C-alpha cells in the first residue's frame, strides 16, 4: 500500500484544518497516511480518525521544522508529500531538498493571497511573496481550492499556469446529513416565528461581521428576524458592542465555536457570507449543500464560482451593508428550491476531492 505524508500546522479551529482532516480520513481508504502536525492543537485534532498515523512534530513553527521533516523523509520515504498552507509548504520544500528525496511534493493553497496581503505594509508583502517566488518552482505543483485562487497564485508566484491545478474542497462528507439532522441546539431554531439568519466563521476582520450586523439591523423594520453567529475570535467583544449600538443585541446570538454547526445551519432560513476575502468559502458551500438560501459578498475568491455569478444567490459588494440588506430581504421573500442549491455544489463531495488529490499526487490511476 502506498504511503502519503500530509503536513499542516494546526494553528486554530479554521476551515483549512477541517478540510485537511476530511481529506485524511478519505485518503486513508486508499493509502497509508502519515499526518505530520505542527502544533497539534485545536478542536479539529480530535476529528483525526484512528486509521491516520498522527505524527506530532516537536517543532512549534514551520521554519524550525525543516530538520525534523527531513529526517522523517529520509527514514520513511513516503510516496508523496502534500502540504497545507504557504509557510509549511516552503519548509517542506527545504526539507525535501535537505533529505535528498524526490517524492512528488504539492502545496495546497486555500486563500487569495493578494487580498489577504492587501492591507499589509510593502515590506510585509515582500517578505511573504519573495520566498514563494524563489521556492515554489522547486515543488511539483500547487493545488488551488478555486479558480480565483489559481489565477491569483499565478500572479503571486509567477509559476506557469499549468503548474497550478484546481481541486474543490472536500466539504460534503457522508456524515453531513446525519449531523444536520441532530436535534435543534437552540430555542430560536425550534420557535420559527421569525426567520433565523446564520453567519459562520472566525470572528476576525476577514469575515467582516460588522457589515452583516449593520445589514441585519437595517432589515428589522421590514422583516423582524434573528441572527446567529457561529464561531469564535478576537473580534467578539467589538461585535457585541456594535450589536448593542445598533439596537439588535437581543436579536443576535453569539453562539461560539460549535463542534456540529450543521444542526444549526440546516435550520436557518438564510445564510450570509460577509467576508472581505476567502479562498473557497466552506461555510457557503455547506449552506448550499444543506439547501439553505444564501447571500454573499463578491469577494476574492470563490463565492462567484459557488453561486454561479448570482444564479444560486445574490452577490453584493464587499462592505456594502445596504446592498446586503436588500439582497437578504429579497432572498427571504423568494428563496430558491433546496434541490437547486444542493446541485450547485456536487463537485465538493469529499470522495471526489480526495480522488483528484491522489491522482494529482500520482498515488491513484487517473482512470480510477
């Protein structure tokens, strides 16, 4: 049986960690999987299935892991190496070179780097981009999670376009429907006297929940409703203060991180993605997979691909709470059928995503 090494830094409870654990569980149906984990912390670590060999690296940072990863590559000689996130990818390239190894090495990029770096200083951008341009040509290729990320990565790294492939995120798992059917976890999801709107993600600048709160406040006069925010992050206190200032705090639930967000999301009348940037937004994909009507910003990258330029839900300008409010009202008034929304995300099934990764890595025949 072939052996795949997967390297990731578990730096939080975000979508990257969740997608990699989904992939590893599916990979293990086909190959032996060693998961090389930097900082094996956070709630997603507990989701790693027992058939995946978890190797907790002693290094706490990507840059200090090179020697340790090189030793692993020399000793174990896996058939391929997949690395999630940029800094870990650069460390893996150095480790493979130090080990004198030649197995295929692919880096998975899950965000639009240009958008993420937009507000950084020129020096910060240079320090991030220059090593990518120097080291990425030494990798076998890059997996982008959306066409938008692929196009951005071509610009950032200056790699030939054929070295970057798009593989959709493994969002739709066999257990998604089962988790969604679990009992309603909050009284608002049982007492549906008014619509429930859900936002989901880390409470950080990237997700731009202030715009969602302002849009939510704006629709109350025409469509009284409730808002549930699933996720944790450093902006929680500021968001609660803003909700109070807008006069809607009693109508907003800051529900925190949820091990099973799908029992919440599946009962929503509307899901709203207010992000300033993404790679391929998993929460939006999950909402569509559960048949929940959606509104999203037209942020880089992914929402326009998922919603087919507005066919499956309105797209509004980043930070435009008035346009978001209008789109929310229109979608609540005339939601699309659940079956149409679900058909839009068929490519995001975990078994299809994992198979394409294994084919790209040379571990599974392309005809399989």
